[in-house]
């Protein structure tokens, strides 16, 4: 049951990612990216990383994607015409992709032997642990974040302000 | 424990399934049941009942972008409230003061953008923005 769900969300993540690359219109690619992020959030949730899943949905699929879509609107990006593809990408791209995937697989198998398999829902209660870290051990960095956000707000307004 | 954890999210999975089924079902049902007699009028974009003028793809004002950027920043601010709320009782009054300090600093940015009129939309009430 859980494995079926894992494969469902993993397949939808990969499917949306491939669709992202295939689509010619930037807006369609952006929508596919939201699909990828939603699928990843479900995978995080299945592992028990509730906070990560919420961040993935609220910050990434919500706020960051709004910015992406607005950039597409702002630049008035239209349908992309396929340019002349380089011969290198055509013939070397796929073998190099498989090489990369094989290398990642080898590293993962070396790093995590089979008896260290991760179970679904293995890390419950992570949100409280993150809270404890954030509000006890890393108190000063947390307060500094607020100043960082303040700088970003002022920067955004100053940059978008029209010259008189 | 792990199984109990995942079971607590089954309602959301069911909701997801219902949403997908409903959306796909409505599209398929309208395709199968509806009659298809397209005319030129019917195929034009629907724009609140008025005859559409011009192209939908023109450049948008930078104001939209400013709103999006500010949205991200306040979104990031709000996400910190989530782990804080989970262990609020554990932290006690100390955690409350901590978060208050955080919020006051970020709200200073809010006061700044309010004063600058960054979210005022029309030319009349925006201070040179």
C-alpha cells in the first residue's frame, strides 16, 4: 500500500519533470514545476518530514512559483522556437544522463547499505525538533533572519520604485 | 508507529483523489455529453461578456512583481510560526518574547512599505511609485 503510494508520487514527480522539459510554452512548464513540487511534498510527508512538506507547498509551490509566473508575465515570454540543437547534446546527452544516474545510484548504495533502509513515516515529530533547534540552540541566527527579511523588503521596494 | 503516522494522512489522500476525479470527471462528462457546434463567436476568449480587445500577452506592470516579492518575504516570515506554534507551550513566555521580537522587526518592514505606498495601486495614491 505505502509502496504503491510511493511509486505513484515518485512517478508523478518524474512525469511532471519530463513534461516541464517537453513543453514549449514557459507557463506550461511552470505549471508542471508546481506538479513536481506537489509530488515531492507528498514524498516528504510519507517519510514523516511534515515541516519540509509544508514548506515545499507553502513557500515553493506557493510563493516561489508565483514569482516564476510573474517573471514569465513580466518578460512577456512567448512560445519558444526550437533552436538548432548542438550535435554534442544530441549524441552525448542521453549516455551522460545515464552515467550520472548510475553514479548517484552507486554512491547511494555505498552510503546507505541495505540494512539501513528507510521506513515510511520513520521520522515523526520532526517539526517539534526543528522548533527546539530554531528557538533554543540557534536563537541568534533565527533573530538575524528577521533582519534579513527586513533588508529584502526594503530592497524590493527601492528596486521597484520608479525614478522621479 | 510509522503506520499510524501515515494513516493519519489518509483523509488528505482521499481528498486529493476526490479532487482529481472531480476535475477529470467534469471535463470528460462535458466532452462526452455536450454538443459540439463551435462558432467563431463561441471560440473567442471569454472576457466578462465584453468583446475582447487586443492580445492577452502584453507586458505587465512591475507593480505585480513587487507584490509577488513582498508575498514571498512575508510567506517566509509566516513559515517560522509553524514550528514555533508546535512547541509553543514547551517554550513558555521566553519563546513568546522571542517570536514577538522577530515579528516586530519584520513588521517594521511592513510599516516601511505601507508608508512608501508600495501596495497602493492607482497613481493618485502612490507616493512616486
